[in-house]
């Protein structure tokens, strides 16, 4: 039988299983049906809900502008799938081509797509994490619980970690008129993602809006009362503060544990796949029947030295899922590469923050438009003499231009002059990224090296 006839048979009556009822999983399923796949389609998810949108959870939901249950993703079309919700995948048997579920059931596949994404990293002391008032924010359930707690107007909210999620929650709390303390082990908010130069602006922004921001400070313990309610937090500088709510915003953990023993190149950094979304095994050999997409996947990109990139981006999840779905039911010559340029956005303290490219790869930075002082600017990152990324504080109109500069390998520092330049010079400076081995919040774009089977990653909890 020829490869073309095999693909045609797969399209007509094959079995495709998607593990991860997520944004990426849903968009992949829709693409499969759009491309004429008429076989069986099974969607497996550990949450009891069909796919929903996560960005509104830290924004509209916490502000009461949307209910958590109203964040379901819009459907592009009917996908005619069997939904297996509220039951997690437990293991993968590649030889028999079966996924074993936590309830003991097995689901057979001809093609498997893994879109299991990430989960919030919990507070590192389980007993303290179980206190009434201690939260993480990742799921619809998390957002609903946190909203109800904030609506009760606690005396003070403690946010542990000033990455994007922590900063957005702090912003929502201040907009609601709540007292907020943010404890960040690094030197500034957003420092892991955008560097200290931009992070200093984010720090001023938080303090200007009334946040009690404590950088270079970690939380060493959370203390409860006899009824198990959170009452106090102890900090690494020896101080203690009374709080009613604490949000642990310590970054994400990729959901790959269920693949242990499967022989796939999966670990704490994610699942390694090629530019066509096909997953590697532990020997660096690409599979042809298992694919990955979304936050859990990491794949090489030619613009960034072919290093594997792990991306926690909404747009990446959509585009990578569509590429994976296309390639799953196409012959080799018809497959497409996933070469999406990382793009991220956040809204906090009245400022629209966006980035394009991989800022953490930058070894130099210039302010090309606006000024740091006015908190409206474009920061351009350079790497070995070329533009590698840009970050925008209320200057998103320049995003398309800098996307083109990155794709064209434009020289750095930029030689052009822009209409809204102010007083900053184009003299490059160190962007001041922290030591990547320090346990601060992680960036949403992570370079994970060149080896598909590289698994080294370590998280050291905050201690005195």
C-alpha cells in the first residue's frame, strides 16, 4: 500500500485521540474536521469542562466583568467528537498504541496529539498550601474561588511572584480597591521575561498604583489560625504581614508526568517535537504517529539558533495546533513547519504590554521609541548584532514593524529614527536578565537548548 493510500485511509476511518481538552486541543480538532477527516475523534481532558479561555481568568473574571463559567471557547464548527472529560491520561503504551486513563479505561489511536499544557506550580509546603485563603490561578475553578474570596474584601492580598500572572492579579486587586503586597525574589517585576531595565519600569508602575512591592524578598512561611484560615505571612527579611489571601504565582509546571516510561522525549521542560510537531523519542528519533502542540510542546526555530522553544502563548497554541492537525493527516511532502514568531500580551495597571520574539535571548537593549520615564516605549533586544525581540509599553502599533525586523534578521542596534522618539539614546545597554538558575518566575518564552531529550530543570523554593 502506498503512503498516499495510507493517508487517505487514515482520513476516512482512522482513530485520532487528543489528550488535553484545551485551546490547542479544540483548534486542532476543528482543523482536522475542516480538512476532511471523517474518522473517530476522542478528546480527553482532566477537567470536567469543555475547553475554555484562560487569559480572561486573571483579568475580567477577577474584576467581576465575566463569570468563570462564561469563558468557554467559541466553536468554529462541530467536531463530532467523543468527549472523555474529568478523567486524566495516566500512561501511554506506544507499542499497542493505547492511552490508559486514570479510571482504568484505554483509548486506542492511529494518531495521537498531546495538548496537555501546564498547571500552576503550587506553594511548596502542602500544609500551608491547604490553608483557607491560599490560592494558585490556572483553571476556571481557581478563578471562581479566588473571585469569591476577593469579593469578601480581605484585609490584604499577598501575591507571591511578580511575573505576568502575579502582576495581573495585583493590578486587578488594586482596581478593586484592595490592599496588595507583592513579594518578588528577583530585583523587579517581569524581570525573568523582559529583564531588569524594563522591570524597573514595571516596579514604578506597581508602586505608583499603590502596591506594596517588595523585591529581593521571598515568602518563607504562611501561617494559619486554629480554624485553618490564612492569617499571616513571614518574609525573608524577618518581617511578617497580616494577610487574608495569598496567591502563589510561581510559574507553570508542564503536564508530562503521565508520559514517564513511554520512551518519548518528555520531561519538566516539555515534550520535544520537530518543526512539524512530530514528537521525538528519548533517542532523538522522530515519531510519525504522535504529535504535540501548545504550552507543553517545545520545538526548534531557525530564527533562534534552532534552539528548542517552549512557549506559553495563546497565539502559539492556536497556530501550532493547526499545523499539527494538518500534518497528522497529510503525506510527508505536504506537511508544513511551525515557525510562529512568539507574541505575548498583558494588561496591568492601565498599561498594555506586548512582546514579540524572544527577549530572554537578548544580550543588549535599546529604547527605540518613547522613554522609560514616561512608561510608554519600545524596548528592542539585540543578539549578536541582530534584532531578536521587542517589548512594547503602550506602543503596540510598532509590533508589526518589529516582527518584520526580527524575521529579516535586521541589524542591531537599529539605525533608523522614528517619529515618536524622545530623549533616550540608541546606545545599547545590558537588559539585566537575572541568572536563569535562580528560582524567580519564569518567562513565557523559554529557550531549552538543542537536545530533544534534555530534561535538566530545577526549582528551588523560596527560603530565608
